[in-house]
């Protein structure tokens, strides 16, 4: 019962957001939201076919014919449902919240289509476990990651664990909760991108929002008909003002940023278990927009692999690449029509109505993303454009847009020389991500997590990111830089001072664990011949 109460508190915004049933279309996936509808249409025809994604929550969505509910027929098909890491009983652990989250991802309904209606969704219910449940939550996460022959590209977390239930004394959001370490371990070992609903509510359901290797989301509300403003209910903010003690419990300790990306989450139209259309709000419904967007990108990536397209490899499936692509393509400032702002489709506003140009992240190279807006607002059409530019390796000139998965060695760097001159006053967006190294204390040596086992945090290697003139070899002369000492994301968004030739440098600054550090990189710049 205690766990059930905790979940209700964490979803307070969701519950109060439910209103009288409406026939409104799910505009969050369309032109006012993330532009997924453009990818669904011809000629791209991307709907997530054959791509597996996951869902872990307190409860689970239902399956038609397996769960016997009167007058009920879900708008989606599921690839599998479980209770933790085992089979679930018919009608067992059904949950309205989980069903609505699943609708956002995989609904096939013509009125309310999901982001990736043809993706294969595997869902596990944790259940209400007395005395905490992080070990069981870790077990369920591993089980979902192992489905589809171990090929699950992203996993959605629209729930959280209370700090008050964490077994550590004086628990804080420092990345060391059992579940948080588990998520970072699983993302690396199972190569899947975890998407975690951010904090909103009454201050205590933050675990595992302090993870490193996935994406934590805030949610947007509509402004002038467009999802473009961080909703006030998000508690991602500096700990000042009346709610400072509450906010301190909701954000990461120290200067590390917790929000990576913003997605629609206010008054999103979904189906509930009874088949009624509801409008719901909260980060619970922002996260599945991102999770399912991965399926759209990955369907395209697998299509490229099947047809053996150049500048394409299995690296396109890496979780680091997915994360870098989604963050780098996010909307920040609406382009004026000349392409100098990378064709961005909206200006995103913080809760207090400042823009990216007013943020600390824009001014301070030690702060890679904004505390409220992260890298910006999800736009899966732009993410597709970023991803479709292909993989380009250091050592040879690269195009003005692309991505890579590579390794940099201790006390060394990798450089990407951009083949074309960049346009004066145009903006560049560059995102670098890498993993915190978490190891499993595998007592029985079976190479998987079992109840009773623990994780060790091996620390975070420090990488830095620079945009430099090709004539320079000194980072102190860089045009733009991102040099956070605590984050595993570096992000540059800056204007080119003069038309000329530039290069991107990824530098291994400080070693905490392995000498060779894999990373994902994405860049988007403007050719001087095509402003």
C-alpha cells in the first residue's frame, strides 16, 4: 500500500490533469508537437516497424484477449507483458496510467495515433512491493532489456522511486541509488537508451532521475497553440524562492544538470483502460514521446543497413548515438527563414519565460544544457534529418551535418575537420555524450543481475568539446567550447564569428576509469554556400 501511495504522489499532475472525455486529436505528435506525423507519411513511411521498445512501471497496459475487461479493446498491440521478470497472470497488475503511457507510444487508432504505432512494445509491472523495490525494479528493467533477443532500443520509465524509501542514510540525488546505478549499468551492457520522466509533484519521487547514461525529460505546455514552454509544474529549477527546500530534493546535487530534453506533456489526449479519451498532463507523458521517437529513427537506420547505404554501420543502433542525435536536433530558437539558426521550428521558453539565449548554458561553457530546458524541445523530424546525414569518421573531412560513434584515448583527442567553410553568423549545434561506467558485482558469475547483487560506480571520465579554426591547435583559441567537469554531456550552440574553415575536437581531459572512452557525437552546421 505504501508503494501505491508513493506512485500516486509522483503522478499527481497526471491525475489532476484528467478531464472530461474529449474527441480532440492527439496534436502532440503533429505540427504543434514533435512532427512525428511527417515521418509516418509517404515517402518516409516510418512507424517503428520491427523495432522493440520497452516500458517499466508500477502496473502494466493490457492485452486484448488475454485480459478480460468488459467493453474494452485497446488501441495497441503489445509484444509482451510481464510481472517483474516472469509471466503475468490475466488481469494481473493492470494499470490505467501504464495503459495511457502505452497509448502515447504505440496507439494504432486513427484519431489518436501513437508516436510509433508499429513498434514492438514490451512492458513489465513492478507491483506494489512493501519496504521499497529498487532491486525488483532493476530486475524488471533487465528483463525488458533482454526481450526481442536482447535488441530493445529504448525503455520508458514513467514512474520514480521516493528518496524517503531509499535505504541509504540521508539519501540524496547523487547518482548512487541502487536503481540509478542499475539503469546506467544496463544502458551500457544492454545498449539501450533509457528515457526517464522528470520530477513534478510534491518532492520525493526523483530516483532514477539522477542517472547519467539516458535521457531525463521535462514537459512542455502549449503557448499560442504550440508546445513550446516548460510547464510550471516541472520542478526542474534553481533552488530559490518559496519552494527552494522542495526543489533541492528534486534536482541533482552539485552543478550537474538533470534535464536533457523537453517533450509535450500538457493535456495530451490518450485512451484509458475503459476506452475513453482523456487529456492528461505530466512528465509521465513527455517521456514516451522520446522513447517512441527512438523507434522511428531506428526503423530508418535499419532500413539503411538492409540496403547497405554508404556512411552507415551498426553504430547507428548505439544508445549514445540516439542520445546525441535527439539532443543535438532539439528546437531552441525559431529560425528566421534564412537557415542560420539551423532551420529550428520553434522557440522554447522556460517556466519563467526566458529563452536559450538568456540561459546560463548559452553563456557559460561549464554548463552544457539548461536546468529547465535541457538541450531544447524534442523535434523528431529534425532528429531524422540529423540522423539521416550518416556516420562520418575523424581523419578525413566531414560534411556540415553528421554523427559518429568513436573512441578517444587518454590524454589524446579526435578531430573532425568540416569540409566546407561555415557561414558567418550561422549557428552550430554539437553534442557529445559518453557513459558513466557502472559495474555489476556479479556474485554468481552468470553475467546478469540477480536480487541481492550490487553495483559499483567506477566514475566518469572527463571529455571536453571544442569548435576551433582549422589553423589552430590550441584549445585556448577555440571559437566555442563545452567543458563541464561533472556532466557526461557536452553541448555547443554558438554563432560562427566569421566565414571560414573549422573543426570539431573531442578531447579526453581526465581519466577516472578506462583509458579508452567510447562516445557518441552529432553536429549540425551551415555551409557558407547555403546560408
